[in-house]
C-alpha cells in the first residue's frame, strides 16, 4: 500500500468503506439500496439511448441541410448560366420562389 499513489490509495479505501457499509445494511435496507441502483442504471441507459438517438437525428439533419444547400448552389449556378426556370425547377426540385430568392 505504501508504494501506491495517494489517489489510488484513497480510491481503494473508499471502495472498501462502501463495501463495509453495504454489508452492514439490514435486508430491507439492502433491498432498497439495490432497487435504487437498478433505477439509476435504468435511467442512465435511457439517457444514453436518447442521447445516441439525438446525435443520429442531428447528423441526419446536418446531412440533409448540407444536401439542400448544395442543391441551392447548383440552382444558383444554373440561374446564372441563363437556364430557364422550368428546367431549374425540374433539375433541383426547388420551387420557383426558392430559385428566385437565390
């Protein structure tokens, strides 16, 4: 123990202390403790899942926005080249008002 860093020593003693505290619990206290751990783990798992779903949606939205911006750039170039409005609308899927706003 003397060779271990101070932080690690403290971590070991904290872990031992928590083990002793759990062993000293009555059966009812132990059950309550285990239920609270289970609830905490379930909540953490739900939060992780929602976080991952949110990240995926954000990435999809970002990709969609990037694609939409690329389409607008193409439409602007076609407009600058003098292509007619109907052809630009067919090629890009944008509305006439969206193209005119470019």
